[in-house]
């Protein structure tokens, strides 16, 4: 069973989902490409079980939280999981390039495009900080919720 809730944020209404054990499976923004943030009719609204995640996100947006302490259970291939876990090591307020992330994940340099694809498929925006990954020249590139949202998140962290 999938549980869900929504919360207001500077990016708009975010949708959070969790599994039966309360582990977060997704966090989507309303502007996210290719995602329908309307809840599936089979999902169960459960703001109580997601209250800690909502509170931590509110603290983050208020500038009072730099790290999240939440159980995560995103669904993805072993390769994607490896890349997503490497995102967790990017410090608050810092950025890395796709090339640097590829190395941090212990993957060969030839994997950089596949790494970029895994970053783009990250189902846990903000919680797994894909917004901290930039182009090799430092430019803001690809963010599922849009470059405006990426810029806003990076500005928040400065």
C-alpha cells in the first residue's frame, strides 16, 4: 500500500509517498517533467505517517535544516540506487559535476551519461540532492522540476 500526503513549499505543492513501513518512496514537485502529481486513487492519504518528513522539509525551506534523517526506499535499478546514494554525500551548499559524481559513485568515466540519466530519474527530489549536480562548466543543467526550482534550492543553501 502506498501512503501519501502533500505540503506547501516555495516550489509549490509537493507530493510525498511512502511504503507500508513508512519509508519514503517519492517526493515530487508540481513542475516535475513527466510526473503526474495527482495521487493515484489506490493510494491512502496518510499525513500522520509522513508528518516527520513534512516537518523536516519545512525546516529545510526555512533554512534551519541541512541534512535529512528519514527512512528512504526509492525504487530503482542497482545502478540507479548506487548513483542516488552518491547524491547523499554531496554537502549542503556544495555542488559537484556529473563527472565528479560518477567518480564518487565508483563508476568508470564512460558512465557519465548513464549517471546523468540516473540523477534525472531520482524520485526523491531535495531529499536526495540532485539539485546539487551541475554541468562540467558549473552551469545549471537538467533538473526534473525545472532550472528555476534548481536555482531556488541552490540559492536557499548559500
